[in-house]
C-alpha cells in the first residue's frame, strides 16, 4: 500500500530535503507545500494519509490545520515540527495528543515517527464480533502490555496504551485520558488492531484500575442513554444524603428537607433497586441487630449511623443513628442506594461480561465498598452467609482505618444477631 504524505514547511531547502529523502521510500507518495494555504488546498481536495507540518508558517500557524480538520471531519495522523517548542508551549499544552518533533531532526528519526503513525493501517483489522470493552477486559485479565489502534467512524484514529493490563494513556485527536476513552467506548469502531510495546512509557494519564475504570465508563454510558434518568450517578445520591446528614438544624428548627420529599425519593429508587415491600419482622428480630449497630456507632469516633440492609429486598434489618431528625425516609434511601451499589444492573452487566470471557459464572463479586462524599464517609461490607450488607456512616474526621476495623470486627456479632 502506498501512503500519501503532506509536508508543509516554509524553509525551501529543508522542504526539498524532506521531499527528496522521504520520497525514496517505495511506499510513500510525498506532496510538499511552502505555505498554509497551499497545504490547506491539498488537505481539502486530496486528503493525505498523514500531515507533517511546521508550526511557524508565513501566512498562518500549523495549529490552524487542526481546526480545519475538525471542521471538515478529516481524521488523519498529524506530526508537527518546530524549533521553538518553548514559544508554542501554551498551544501545545492545549493539544496534548500531538506528536512534536524538534528541529533539527534527522531523516531516520523522522521516518521512524512516520512509520509509527502509519502502522495503524498495517495492523488494524475488522473488529468482528467483539467490542472495545471486550478487548480491554481480555488485556486486563491477562495483564498484557500493548497498544490498541482504533479507527472510529465518528472521530478518526485513536490509540490506547495498556501496561500490565491497566489502561495508561488514550489519545484521540486532541482528546486524551478518560475523555478520549469514553468517546472510544461510545463510538462506532470500523477497525481495531494492536502492536506490542517495545519501550517503557514515561507518560501516564489514567491511574484507575482497569476493572474500576470500565465499570465507571459503562455506568456513564448507560446513564447517558437512559430515556428516563432519575439519578445521574450514585455519587449524586450519596451527596444529597451526606449533605442532609451533616447540615443539621439548630435546636428547635424544623428539618431543612420535608419528609414528603424523602418518601418520594424512596419511591423513585425502588424500581431501580428491586426493593420489595416486606415487613422486617419476617427477616429478623430488629432489636438485637439495633443493639449491635448502636455498639458500632459508639465505638467509632464521629460515627453518625450504622445499619444492616437485606440485599434481596432492600429492607432495613437493623439500624442506629445519632441524628435527631434522620427519619425512616432517609434510612430507606441509604438502604436502596447500598443495594444498587452491590447488586445493581450495571454491576451485573460487568459481571456477565467477565463471566463470558472467563467461561465461568461471576456473581456477587463486590465484597466491600468505600464512598467518600463532601462531608461524610460510607463504609459498606457484605455478610455473605446472611445476604446482607452493613453500612457505617461517619463524618470525615473519622480515621478510615478505625472505621474499617470496627465494622469488620462487628460483622460476627451482627451475623449472630440476624
């Protein structure tokens, strides 16, 4: 396959040298231009496979090509050359996905950079029955180190760097990091390929574990596509609850939020969490569980509440709190949110995907969850034998280690009381 390379460089001697040197490669067809306008005419009427441009041009800046490419939906690899990197530092910081070559640059180094950009066309293959999320999960479970090369119908070419299974960098035009990954996951992929990484990566844009990252991305995609979206995220729900718990009214003042609003909140959450209307007495003697919850709250500095929730129904099996106006509606809302975090449909969706690749059923994989909102901590731990989750809520002045230690030590007593 022969590739068309467009070079835009105003220094005539350098331009002739680049055209002559790169033109010796049998797989390259070179077009050289000395001005921005000449290069733009080629770009719009004979779109190349790769653009190599100087940043300091007599009639415009090389950055202007990026704007024109976005305006005309042209998605090709771009290499920029400059002898004034420091001068262009502000613009480069706004385009972190660009590959920058500093002048003077040797022909061998330039050819290597071009080959690396063009390697996508050589390695990419039809995506077949799998989706990008499937490939990322396989690489994560196998702890592979490689780079995925994508061609998306809407956005053009993208590259995803994987190091020992974790996603380090994502580049999609001028987009990078999580924003670029979200576009890759939601876009229509025409081709996908990979290449093994031969050198260590110095840059890292993403620090989340691959499991957590994919779960969060799938949640965001699901919420964005939901027709009737009641909550934007679990963080929003916990933020509302946390704000209500920490902004206590002064003595004698009524609660800041009406009880009717919280009843409505619980009713809205029930369909999402499959909350059933079952009397708690059918499950356990709440008095014993309440006593254990009271001990947990008493043992943890600045603890606000402790409760036990049945995961199959979402009903409270026991609770103790120190907030005077913290009504049953608050408690039901926290219970419903806890069930959704451990058994929600997004969690089940990821478990099904993992199970498909592992060839075995993956179910109830989350055992402990910690949530930090603006003002409070939420410690949550499963009691598998009882099908329940214990939720401890504290102010942020609480030591996290002490919170977990107290909760874990209380699990045995709570299980005995259930």
